[in-house]
C-alpha cells in the first residue's frame, strides 16, 4: 500500500480495503488529520492548561472573551465558502483556478469587513475597557491573513490533508514554544493575544509554500464576477448558518462576561477547551468522507444513503466513547489539571461533553445538506438553534452561571442537529437516520 497509515491497520482491515483506492485515500487522509489534531490535543492542551493556571480565572476569562467575540465575526471572513469551493473543485476540476482566485478575493474583502465589525462591537460593548480593545484588536488582525487559507480547499478536494498538517503544525509548534517562553518570563495577557495572530500568519505562509511545492501557481488564479455570483448564491445560506453556529457555540462566553464577569468566563472556558479538544474527530472525518459521499450520490441513491448512515453511526459511536468516560472523570480531572480555582468547571464539562454528541452529528449531517444543496434549510435549522441558545442563556446564566450556559448549549445543539429535522418533510428521513445512529451506532 502506498500509505504508511494503511500499513498500521490490522490485517483483516487491510484485507477489506485492498484494491479500494478511494477508501485507502480516505483512511490515509483521516490518519494525517488525526495525527495533526492528536498533537494539538496533547501539546495544545498541556500549554493551554499551563496558560490558564498562569493567568488565573479572571485574566484567562478576559482572553477567552476576546477570542469568543472575534469568533462571532469570523464567518464574515470565511463567507461560508469552504464546502462550496471543495464541492466545485471536485465537480469541475478544470475551473479550479477561477474558483480559487475568486474565492480568495471574496475572503479578503470579508476579512476586512470582519475586522471593522468586531472593533466597532467591542468599543460599543466595553467603551472604557482599553485592555479588551487591545486584546480583541490583536486577535482580530489574524482574520486579515486568513484569506490565503483558501488553498486548504484545494488540498481537501484532493484528499491531501498532510500538506495542511505540515503547514499548520509548524506554526503551532513555534507558537507553543513562544507561549512557554512568555510564561517563564512573566508576560502579560496581551502577549498571549499576539501569539494567536502570529500562529495564523505562520500557518498561512506554510499553506502558500505547500501549494507552490505541489505545482500550484497563484499567477494562474483569476477572478470573475460571474463566478463570484455563483459562489455567493450557493454559499450565502451556509454563511448565515455558520453565523448561527458560531453564535450558539460562542455567545455563551460573551453573555457570561456581560452578565456575570471575567472569572466565570475563565472557569467556563476550561470546560469548553476540554470538550473542544475532541472536536477535531468529526472535523477530520468529515473532510475525509465528504468527497466520497459526493461520489456515492453519483452512483446511486441507495449507496448515497448507506454511506451517510455509516457516517452518522461512526460519529455517534465516537462521541459516546468520549462522553461516557468524561462523565465519570470530570470531578477529578478539572482540579487535577487546572487547580481548585477552576473546580466548578467539572459539572459544566459533563453537560458540554454530552452536547458534543449533537455537534458531531450536525457536522455529519452537513455532508447530506451540501450534497443535496439544501443549505437554505440548514440555515433555518441552525438559526433556530442559535435563537434558542441566546434565549436560554438570557434566563439561565443569571441564575446558574456557567452551568446554565452549558445547559442552554445542550438544548440548542440537540434542536439544531436532531430535533429540527422533524419539522421539515424533506428532513424526516435524515432525522430517523440520526435517531438510529444514536440508538444503535453500528459501523461494520
């Protein structure tokens, strides 16, 4: 076999995939993404814990608030283009230069708008908080660089995640060393915000180099208004859907800051961080399976739905494998890792890790919606989840603090991923498939 990852598989698995090049490519691609994220989970979690203990709940909460606020405007920089660009390159590879060039310019304009919007917002929300202004401004500056990350779409369309891994891991390792140096020298919270922007810059540079080494040429990219219109027509529902996703994933930290304070944000953020450490699993699997699901749709409807069911089952099974042990370990895990100052995050972690099941299934369901071009429906379901989350946060945060925010997220994630499917006739089959995955996640 060509891939080192495939050689690591058990003999009976290798026998099943022998001669199935597409499946081998998927396994290899997933292996690279898992290696990348396992490194990030291990090293990143260690550094993150060290940073949280060093800064303490209040300052760590201020940094987390800045990151959350910038994240709320990150969809404006991405414009929901990633899935659409990957889809179009897979379907029309001869037009890749036009697609990539047009998408790059669109993302560059979106990044500028995102920076302006987040700065206006932080000045309105916290007019006298100069430190928050600087933290948000420095982190938001990274969005101006991310337009160059459009090359990720090319690598994902070719199922070649290893080049993305090389580029981003270089940035990650360099910045991890910088964070250790900042802790050892007693740096301020402002310095840690600067590192986030440095990592984005190095990662983007690495992607540019990788793209050129693979024979890509930016000089061949070109832009057309017609292509921009087509991309916007297909991506705007996904763009607004991503806004809704970010709202119900990040608004809790912003609302906690405004309604309770930085310390509660810091405590809640460590629970979010531990849950987020595992979100690479559905994301890595998604980008490895999505091209294959698109091809399955071209073969037959039955094959398409069979592949989707296996995808849903795998996501559910992996989510249970994380949620169950975390539920029992959380009361010991948080104080052991972060210290007693963060012990109240244990219950928040338990609630959020079960909410993560619905997040994983929602990511898997995105493959179906993109393949069927049902992004407008996706927007409606995700928006409803975001509205539910904001409403529940408004009532639960003043009474229960971070635990209330976690409960709000659990309900919102369930509705957006699963409950909303039964409101639309075209989604009933998907709703039952997701129910089946949660009840009996058979993958073989």
